[in-house]
């Protein structure tokens, strides 16, 4: 990609800073950071199916300040079911129409 003039930075545990352009990282490392646009690949049931996966998906999705793009192959993760279009195309997920829900208020403590 650098040959095409695209700035690309890999952000890992050893990183101390990152420059502009495209940043590639994991949800673990991105916690606490924000980006103009975020792409979360493979947001499907195979990759996001248990409670730890739900937490990682939440972290990844909430890093986006302006744009969030999700891809999936096969059934979308059950944690994204609220975005499902109930029209004629049950395989299409419209995240731009989804209203974020904060379940923290519903959580029981103690």
C-alpha cells in the first residue's frame, strides 16, 4: 500500500506513537482510542459468538467517531441482530439505521 502512496501504521503493544493515515490494530489495543472511521472485518457469528467476543466487538465498534463499517461472511454475529433489516433481504444489516442502545442502565450490580 505504501507504493500506492497510502500511509499505513501497525499499532501493537510495542507502539509508542502513530502517525496519520490508516492504522491497523486489534480491539484490545484500540481500547481508549478513537478514530474518524473504523472497519471491523468478519463481524459474523463465527468470530463473535461468546461474552468475551461481545466485549471485543463493543470496543471495536465504539472506537469510531464518524463512520463504522462492518463486514461479515455468513450469519452476522447475534450481538448485531438489532441492526437487521426486517424487509425482503434478511441477509442485509443496516448499521446506519441502528440506534445504539446502552444496556449499562439495565445491568444489575451486586
